[in-house]
C-alpha cells in the first residue's frame, strides 16, 4: 500500500473507463480543474475522457511541515468525463471498491457541496464525498466554465490523494505516508513544505509579485488579441498563482482581492468566448 | 386506485427536497383538478434520493354529456318533413345517422341536434401525459443539467417508477423511460425491487435499508441518540438545523458515538461544536452545559459492527480539533491590541478604507450613542470593544471558521483578561443576524452592533452602491433589520436623522454622495425596512403606513405609535376620528399655510373648537414628547365633538378672505398635531376603498 500504488490503481481503473492518462501540467495551479486538459476540454461539444495526477499549490495552506494534514502542495487525481454517464456514481463507487475499500463496513456520503471557482468563472453542482467523515473526493457536474454555459455536461471527479491514502493506510500524519514501499512522504516532501512555507509567508517579494501579476496580465491581453488562447490561458494561470502568493503574504485587501479575481476572470472569460466561438484555437 | 410515483435522483440537498415536496403537492393537485380526476388521498415522502407521491386517484374521468346543435329546425326539414341537405350535412360531419338527430329546444329557438356522451378518459392515459410535464416544470433554488439531456432539475434524475392500480405506468421524461422497479439503499442494498402496491413498496424498501418517511428517520435518530446519551446522563448540544439535514441526508440512520482526547476540552464550547458541525456534521455532547469529550454522528448504514465508521470519524475530528487547538494557542500569543494594526491591511471596502478605519469610526459612533442613550457609564467599555471588535478577522481561527467571527474575538478578549463587558460586546456585536435572532444582551454590545451596521449602511450608500431587490452584496437589508431590531428592543430613544448625520460625518471626505442625499436615501431605505418588519410582526399595512408617515426620526417612537394605533383600532371612537381626520386633510390639501388669529373667530363653534384644541394640544405635547402615544391618542378623541359641530355649523370656505384663512389655519394646526400621532389618512376604514400604498411593498 502506497501513494504510488493508489495512483496506479486509479490510473488503471479510469483508463479502463476510456480515460486518456494525461501528464501533470507543468505550471503551478491551485487545482486539477485549472489545467487546459480540463478547462478547454469542458468548453467544447466533443466527448472527452481524461484522468491525471495534478500537484496543486495552495500557498496559504503551508504549515512549515508542522501540521499532520495540511500542506501547501498536495496531489489531486483529476477525472473528467464528458458527457457525464448515467451511472457515473456507480462507476465512482466501483472505483473505490477497486482500491480495496470494502464499503459494506463504511459510511459513504454524497454531501451537498456545490463547487465554484470565481477565478476561472466556473461553477458546478455536486458533492463532497465523505468516507467515514473524511472528505476524499469532490464530485461535480460542471455547468459553466470561463463564464460560458457548458454542454454536454462534463462530470469532474477530483480525489484528494493524500487524504485517500491516509484513509487506506490508517495514518494520522501525512508525512508518515508511503509514497512507494521504500520512500516516505516525509523523505520527499517535508523539506519542500518547510522551505515553501517560509517562501510563501515571509520571503516572496511583494513588489515583484505585483509586477509579475501586471506583466502576465498584460501578456495575456496581447495573446488573447492574437487568438493564441493556450499561452494566453497559461498567463492567466500565472496570475492566479501569483495572486495566491500575494494572499499568503497577507498583501491583499478584501476589495483588492475582488478586483484581482475579477481581472483574471475577465480574461479567462474572453479566452472561453473566443475558444467556443472558434475565433482562436486551443 | 392506488397511485405511487418515485422519482429517484442522486443526492438532493435537504432544502431542495422540502421545496420539491411542496411543489409536487401543488402541481399534482392542480393537474388532477384540471384533468377532472377525483383524488381521495394524497401524501408525500422523501429521502435525499427519492421524491415519493402516493395517492388514491379515480380510475377514469367521469363521462361528460353535452348537447351538440346543428341547423335550426326550420332549415333542417323540408315542408314534407324530410331532412334537408343541411340536416344531412350536419349528421355526416358529426358521424351520426340523420335518424338519430332530435329537435332540441334552446333559448334561441328549436334546433336540430343530439346529446353526445363523451366517455371519461382513463386516468392512466392522463397521468402518463402530465407526470412528465409536472416533473419538467419543477423549480429549485439552483438547477442543473447533466449528460446530454435538456431537463433541468435539482440533481440528476436516475430512475422513474410509477404504479397505478397495481400496474406499472409507463411514461417518458426527456428520454428517460419509467421502469417497473425501484432500488434499495444505494450502497448497502443496491438491488432492484419489484412491488405491486404502496404497502409492498414501503416494506420492501425498509427491508432494503430505506426508510421513506423523513419524520420517522428523525425519530429514529433522536431515539438512538437518547439511547447513547442515557448512560452518560448527558444531553445533545441542540442543533435543529443539523438534525433536519441529517434526517434528510440518510436513508437508513445509524447513530454512532465517538470520543476525542480530553486535552481538547480546553477549547471553548463554541469552537468545539463548530469544528464538529462544519465538515463532519457531528453533534456535540454536553452535561450541565459543559462539553464532554464525546460526539454523535449519523451514518447512512445499518450499523458499524467493525467500528470503522466511529474510528474514521474520530481520526478526522482529532485532526480538526488539533487545528483548532493550534489556532487557539497561536492566536492568543499576540494580544488583540497588538494585533489590531493588522486591520490596516484588511480592506472593508475599496472606497471606504480598511477595517482599521472602520474601527476608528466605530469608536466615535459608539461614544456618540453612549452620550445620546444616556449610557455614559458604559462608554469606556463600549469604545474599548469598538476598537478591538474586528481584530479577530486577522486571526487563524476566524480564517478557519468564518462563521465564528465576533465570537472568537470575544472569547480571546475574555481569555486575555479584558473586562467582561468588553469581551461580551465584541462577542455579540454581529447579532442579530436575522429578525429571528436575538439582539445583543448587553448595552455596550447593542450599541456597538448598531454602530457597526449603520457604519456599513451609510458607507456603502455613500459610495453609490445600489441595493436592489436581487442585489444586496453588502447585506444592507440584513444590517438595517438589525439596526431596527436593536433600537426597538433596547429601546433606544434618539433622533435617527441626527444619528445618520453623525455616522456620515465620521467618514470625513470619503463619501462621494452629498450628506443630504445619503440621509434622504437612508431614510427611505429604513422606512421600507421598518414597514417590512412591522408587517412581518402582523400589524395591518395601513396602520403601519399611518405610523411611519408620522416620521421615522425616532424609530422607537414609530413602534410606539403603531402599537397605540393598533390598540385603539377596535375602539368605537376610532373610525369616526379617522373619517374626521380625512375630512380635515381633504379641505386643507393644496392650501398655503396660514396662521391662526384667535381674535378672528366669529362663530361659537369655531371658538369652541379652537379652545378645546388648545387644551388638547397643551395636554398631549408632553405625552408625545415622552412617547406616550397610547395616552395621547385617547385624549385626541376628545376633539371629535368639537370638530363635528364645527363642520356642521361653520362654513370653512367663507367668502371673506380673513375668515376663510383663519378657519383653514385652525384646521392646519389640528392636522399638524394629529400628524404627530399618525397619518390617519392612511388608515383604511370599512366601506372605503383602501388607499393605494404610497410605496412598493418591501421585499425581504
């Protein structure tokens, strides 16, 4: 039992469901939802099935490696299936069973939790899936992305890998997890958490972050103009991450927060509109 | 015949389920009535995955008879009595033999025609047509689509099952065909079940771990909780909302109990119970108002024989409590006072500055309120609380549990040894959160809450952000309700206009709109809010308008005026007074203002009216000043005989300018005094058409 085993099992299960196994995206993102493999693919009309591991950064969740279950970078296994199959809940449950969880002995609940990402103008309806009180998955029927109504409706299944593995290994501390039989989560991630917490909360230079935000936004505007939607979207992702860092530095006021999110969302909306109207390509 | 419909969906939120049941009830009744189908019994059940309609519906519509008329008798038969072309054509068009036609007498004369019996349609045909229409027309607070379908619903509809008279009824809903089976519990008994009646359905589901009655599930939960708590002689920390949610969310409730290490008992009850409720939806267990190291949870499972559910929840809870404990300890390392400058970095509103700016304003407003409310004694505590009340926004605890803002600040203030009154005021300064919530229990808390809410209202209005029916991003309506409730509850006897003025001035030059403009729109906004509050309390809308039209400069007095009016409505003197007041109003409307000259009265009745009015005015002025409207109202009744004789014997619109103006002046003076009580012209009396409302009804 190990994280990499879990990943392999999920990959195997979802590949058998016809999902293409995508490589993780190579930019900092807050969630698997934000990568192009989800964002662009839910917008168009074509069927789509994908599964991938996505390292996800939430700078404000950093705890210097001192908190047993909170980290500034965790890993998600992201699944998108479009259109959503009629028996998707059953497929998802079968997936849990395939991980060796005997659901007869547990309490599995789909607990109301509609998902929304103001930054990318996306929202959906769904649940947080709770297994004996532990949130292991976010399960969402997308309704809108980039401010655009989506159709057919994709279903998004996002597993929190560390959470799920803590459940499987019955561990109370994330750092005690095994990544493989020989390598522990601590070996791989502890130092990283310490250093990045220090960077996120104390060392990131606010002025240059603001400058980065400004430059990326400017670049995005230019690229949108040129119809280069993929790089334009990358610029938006950069803005989003820089925003998260500024937030961790405590440098963003409430209204500024609203304004910056609105700025990113406006560009993402433009990208989505151009993409769906065929004005640019991605 | 027995009717049963089960709409099987993925898990719906409990608020949606409640609305759906009402919606289904109404739409089914309407559709059945429109189809002229008799229905004897009708009931609804639900789980988070099922909406269930049960009824006893007639097998078919009643036969309908109607008379069909054709050509007039005169045209229908030839002289020899044989049917004409017209008669034959009519018979053919109706598919009936000419011989079967009769002469029918109608009010317009005699016509050729026949009696047609339209046999009632089978209910099954009608039902399979309207059920899909009813389902497709249901609405939810938030709707979704799924797959490639166009149906919008609360959550995806996955199975439709309908029985009518023991037989499956088939219909289609946007491509989904009804089936002849239902499912048991999704996880623990997922098999397909075939049933022939509601009794069978109910029993089969129970056997397969689904209890269809929400109330029964609630009772089961409460009984199991009771059984768990009895040995401990402990109680549940009451949480009716959570109980409702869980009764909806589980199809087969099983209450489990778990514990957590006692070290976490050092955390305040508010924090412990919030940590348990949010996330895992667990109940706290208390004994003599003290938290015990136990919790109760409700699983959707037949049991927990291996203890996995309990252990899993214990592990998750421990992690959450560890977090809360960490925040509780870390946050308190820095005193609120030392933390306060951090508010400079938290923006309240873009154009209105930071929360630090807000705190500085609150200090001034609170000091003003203490002075005006003759509460100098509490000024030090109230101002101290104002300075620190927002500081918990920069604590980790509030970042983790935003619903605890204010409370956390109060708890920290108490823990660091600040005066009790300061801690209490901080703790309760967000109250009341709604009209049903309690106002703060302490005077400093109430004044601080009032100041905070008014500051937000004036500021947001002042930068020109509009609050409309659908858009109220800063919660101004809720804030205004809080303001009114606090003023009425305390009560607070102060000039509201001057208070708005004061709040405006604390903003310095930050507000782009003019003071006059803001105070005026603030006034209108509050009139609407007060109207809403009073009407919600059950007061007659016309009395509310009458009381509010007398001015809202003193909100407390508005309430008293309304109560005085309401108390006198049934008095025999009331209606004549209203009519008289309206008469006075009608005469003086549109007239310029004149001054009374006592020397110019010539008639006995006008002299007498003036003299009784002067006495009444003298008497009631101090009463009105004190807000004793009930007493003043009673005295005002005494003007009526005088007014009566005046109208009977004195011509107001006299030709002589001086006389006329003087008489008008007297009526104006009377009207002015009456208006200090209420705008009687707004009161609707029997036999009179209601006066149109001056403003639109307040939305919530």
